[in-house]
């Protein structure tokens, strides 16, 4: 998942360029994907998916773990690493298939290739997909769905069990804008399209990740936030779009940045901002849009976590009010290792749509993000 440093840099730039005229965009109507592949379930029926970044295949095959997933009919997305395309994955797939638990593949590149699909590593990602489909053919498995994790390169050291601890460093405001490169972005579009074409050629549903703030691109018609956050996550006509919107880390980042302006930021402010974002996402993609909530573990971004499932439920309620029905949770490890795993799932399932209380600070940040899009386009 995206790095905490990147998130902080982006937020800082958003605030730093808060000057000049703000523009308002026109939202685009939802549209059906050509050749749309559902997840093997009714796309209008709410789904819950859990991502699994560090748990082993053996841990996922424990009877109590499988019984929990089966109880709530949860989709499971384990990381698929190049060094773990083996017979153990075959056993996991077979066990889940027999139990009626759906697996969604979540490929990540090796750490030396910085983990994610982006403008820099698109060729490596396509090669990784070829290896995955070769493995699937060898073991006679159908990959029904796959998460295409689009993020900036995350080149930190670590193992399959997690990244190394990183010292906190100051924020360099110029770093985010160095990620902008129109030529590289445009050149990556055919490669990202090749990813979608490869998945569809194998009958695989394609689920793109996207940064939550990238929803501003849907309003502005400019791919600036996508360029900053890895590549064309919304330009390509994926089957589903899963926006990473971690209330715990979003709140922590904005609290830290706004404290310098002597502004108090709360989780309720974050929820009104995400409600605005959710309206844009649902307005464009309808029930092809989903939200990945969290965090329950720090992950690759060393991020802040929720320890109370009720906070996750409040995040879900805000997005449900915006029109979102599908949710993922980052990460299953934090759920299953908690004192009450059921509470995390029920917090989302039982959340009623609730529009958050209006926040002038959140509306201001939304306008600043739109300003960032305008300013970023001039830098591209």
C-alpha cells in the first residue's frame, strides 16, 4: 500500500499551493465498461474483500481462518509474489475452491522492482502476469479476478513479512511535482491497456486501485493526480475501480500538516472529505467503484491504524451515503489477529448510510486539491 511519505508529500503540496483562483469541474456520468467482467457475482450486490499482504499460505489455510471467511462470504486477495508461485499456492487455491471461498489475485513485483505497477515498471509487471498465467495453466486454475495495484514505486528494503523501519524525514515539497511527466504518462497508457487486455484474454476480472484524491481527475478532466500516483488508474476502462481511502492515515496526515496552520483536524473532517470524493467516484463509475478502507496494520506505508472497528464502520457509513456499496479492508491480518475479528466485518456490513456533518475545512481541502490539479497541469 502507498507509502506514508508519499501521502504526506502530496498533502503538503496540496496545502502549499493554496493560492489563486479555484475552479469547479463538471462530473461525468457513469458508464458501462465494454467487455465488462463481473466478479462472478451480481455487481449490484454489496461485496466485502480483504487484502492479505503478509500472511502465509499456511496461515490462510487454518480451519478457523477459512471458517471465518466462509461465514461472511468474504472475497480474499492474497499477495502473489514471484517467488511464491509454487505448489503451496496451488494447495491454497484448491482448498478455497473446494470451500467456496473466492480468491482475487493481488500481484506485487519483487522489492528490487519497487512492488507496484506504474509508469516505470509496467514492462516488469506484464512479465510477472505472464508467469502467473503460466503457473495457472500448469496447475489448471482459472484466475477469476485480479487487483492491479497502481502506485508510485516503493523501493524500501524489507522481506515478505514487511518493510524495514524507516526514519521519519522532513517533507520536500518539490518531490511530488518531480513525479509529473506527461510524456512518460502518455507512453504508459498502451502498457496499462495491455495489462487489461491480457487479463480479459484470460477471462480475469480487472480491479484497478487508485488513490482516493485522484477522483479529482474525474472532475477536472486532467490526469494530474493519476500521474503523481503511479499511472492511468482511471483512464483505462477497468472492470472495477478500488480507491484506497484509509481513514486512519488520511486523518493522521492532515492533522500533522494542518497543525502548522493552527487548524484542528478530526476524523469527522476526513469523513466529510471522503464523502465528497465518494460522490464523484460513484457518479462516474456507479457500482463499479469500490473503497478500500483501513488501516488495521501499518503496512508498506508505515501508516496509522484504527484499533476500534467502530471507526471503520463510520468510514463505511460516509461512503455508503455517497453511493458506494463495495468495500475492501486493508488488511486481513489486523482483523484476524484482533480480539474480536467479527466486529471489523460487522462494522462495515451493518453500517447504515450516514452523510457526515458538513466540514468547512474538508470543503477547503477539496478545493485545494482541485487547485493542485490545475497547478500540476502547468508543471506537466
